[in-house]
């Protein structure tokens, strides 16, 4: 006699859950709306933010604040009072990874119903979502290798890739789906790709500079053995080439029939470089204070995001770009 109400209650609960799930699925976007746009920008923002907090860990000497991974210590998942300030800083950065996961999951859910119409957004969101835990694993390896400078550099470079993917996602959210063609003259496209190569060189050499300098993340961490003073000069060479090429890109964007957003992103790219150069010179002349070094690190990934956006705007929807006389008619991208 008592089992019948239990089965009825269970069926009612399952029916309620099924109805709730159907309502949730219907609530998810079927086209790009404000929720998708906000999620895209949030993805880019949190990827840049974790570079800043990761830099704070390193610059405050908190890289081994939690001496093991994935637990903070062998006995505790979270830092203990005895670990002090460094344990809090390191664990706080680890905790931010869960924010990245939450944002990645929400973003993926927001594009999952449009996976046929917007395959680009679906695969980008999926790739970013899968990349986040991989980045966390690389972060764990940096701890387990006692902050080996090359592993630490790989950890930063993995963040650079994530920021670039997030920037691609932001640009594609605003893009019209369908075939795309080159929307700028050939010389401009070539110059843009050459500039992106020098941006990459600047970032990679910057990673090597940091690996040779005083901010190792822990007093006992090894350095990569390179001469930091020499590496600072080597770092400046591709940076200044990038700056010169960006000036060409900005002037070219206004002197040729190019998309308005390309001009805006080229202007932002130049602005980031101006601030980055100023901060770089300032920190080199003031003994590398941690505040300036951290700003320099964040600006590095902002530079990558802006450069990625400029590259992404070399093409436009075929229906729009076809109106321009310099568009390559033979080059169409699905």
C-alpha cells in the first residue's frame, strides 16, 4: 500500500525535471543575440584576467604557495593558515580557473542550438571549453616541476593561444555567416600577416626575457640561463618592427576601401602597442617593479587579441565585399 505513492511521486518528479529541461532548452538562443555577445566578450575578458592573476602569482613569489597539484598540499585541498599570503595568492589563481570553466560552459550552451547554422561558433566554443582544463594541467605541471622556466613559459603561451581563440570568437559573433572573400588589397593582407608574425616573435622573446629575469615565481626557482640585459634588447627588435608595420596598417586601412571594424581594430592595435612600449621602457629603467611587469604581461595578450581581430577582418561576407573593386574574386571561404 505504501509503495504506490512513492512510485507516483517519483514519476511526478521525473516529469517535472523533464519539463524543466525542455523549458531550458527552448530558452537557449537559436541565433546570435545579446546573451551570445555578452558570453563572447566575457570569454575574452576572463582569459585576459587570468593572465593578470597568474602574473601576480609569479611576481609576488607565490608560484609555490601551494607546493603541489591538484591539491594545495599533500593533506589539504585549500591553503592552510601556515602557508600565509603566498598560499592565498596561488590558490586564488587556481580558483579563477573554475570561473573560466563556468564561462566556457555557458558560452557553449548558448551556441549549441545554432550548431548547424553557426558551426564556426559551435566549434570555437567547444575548442575553448576543452582547452581550459588543458591549460590548468599545464599550470599544475609548472608547480610539479618547481617552476621550470620553460614550462612556465609554455603555460603563458597557452594563455596567449586561448586569448587569440577568444578574440576569434568575439569577431565571429558579429560576422555574417556564409562565404567570405578578401576585403582588402593583397599588399595589405600580406603586411597584416607579416605583422602578426612579428607580434608572435615579440611575445615569444618576451617569454624568454621573463624566464631570464628576477621574477621567477619563487626564490629557489631556476632561470633559463640567458643574459637578461641582452634579451631585453633582443625583445625590443621585433617589437619596434611590429610598431612600424602597425602604423602602415592603420594608414592603409584609412587610405583603402576597408571595413570600418578593421580600422577600429587597427587603431586599437596601435594604441595597445604605444602603451606597451611606454610600459616596457618604464619598467626597464626602474628595475622591473612588479606592478609594471604585470601590466606589461596583460598588455601582451591584449596585443595578441587586437592583432587576431585585425587578421580576422581581412575578409568580409561575399555579398558585401563583392562591391569593392580590389576584392579577390577567386578566393572564397566557406
